[in-house]
């Protein structure tokens, strides 16, 4: 049986455990038990939990890349990549940290970075402006997704209460329900991506970003 279990089988089982009990319950021992295998069999594929998390992240990023088709419009392609990445990072905050802190990039992670940099170069960015813009976008996307996933499973209700406590009628109107807060967060994320890409276009001397 051990010879028949592939790395993809381990990754699928890891997602099953995470869906059932949460990411924090995922260990290499739990993974082996889930598959009916000795823990030593799991270590043949993964040195530690971090390498398992990167394999899970790699699989999710493959899906994002497959659904974000290349476009002749680099701003449109960059927007689709960011919007496609967001639900993955919000749903799996532990994998978001793996993406941000991994010492060596998984293959899909590296390809994702290459796609983003290619889009930015096609916008006309290079040199220090390219590096600065990439870091700004990376910090915004990863940081905002971590914020929106913090405190699961009650994070949206906690944020609703925080908005409700702001002494401004606009915040109270915007936080009547959890769905209101969630919708506003999604809309603000898209607006933020647009503002960053508009900055990138101006930095590249292209003028303001055209409507997407």
C-alpha cells in the first residue's frame, strides 16, 4: 500500500484533514494515521510540516494559474491573478504564511511570481521601480488576505463589531450584517488592486490605468 500512495495522495489527504478539523490539527503523524500508514512513510515525502504546507500551496496555486489565462492587457492579467489568489489565501491563512515565509519557492509559487513580474514588465516597469511595485503589491495582497482570515471562524463578525463601534454613521450603515462587511471587504480589495496597478502604470509613464 505504501508504494501506491503518491505525494498527490498525501496532499489530498492533508486537505481532507484540514477541512474536517482545521489546519492546526494537521501534522505528519495525523496524515499517516488518516491514510493508515506509519509516520515514517510520510517522512519519505515530507521532511516536516512546512514542506507539506508548501506542497499544498503548490497545488492551490496551480489552480489559480490555470484559471487566470494570459492576456494581451498586462493590467487585466495582473488583476485576475490577484483576484484569483485572494480566496485561496483567505481560506488557508497558514498557507498564506507559507507563501510569504518559505525559504525556497514551490514550482507553482515561482511560476506565479514570474507571471506577476512579466505583467509588470509589460506595463513598462524595470529596475528599482519594478522591485518596489512588486513588493507593494505583494505586501498588500498577502497582508490584506491575512487580515481578512485572522480570527477564523468568527473573523467577519469580529470585524463587523469593530466597524459598528466606530463613531461614524457610515461605518454603522456598512456593518449591519456580516455579509455587508464581507462584501465591502471584497470590493475594497479589488479597488486596492486597481489603485496599486494605477500607481504602477503612472510609474512606468503610461498614464492612469484604463477601466477594466
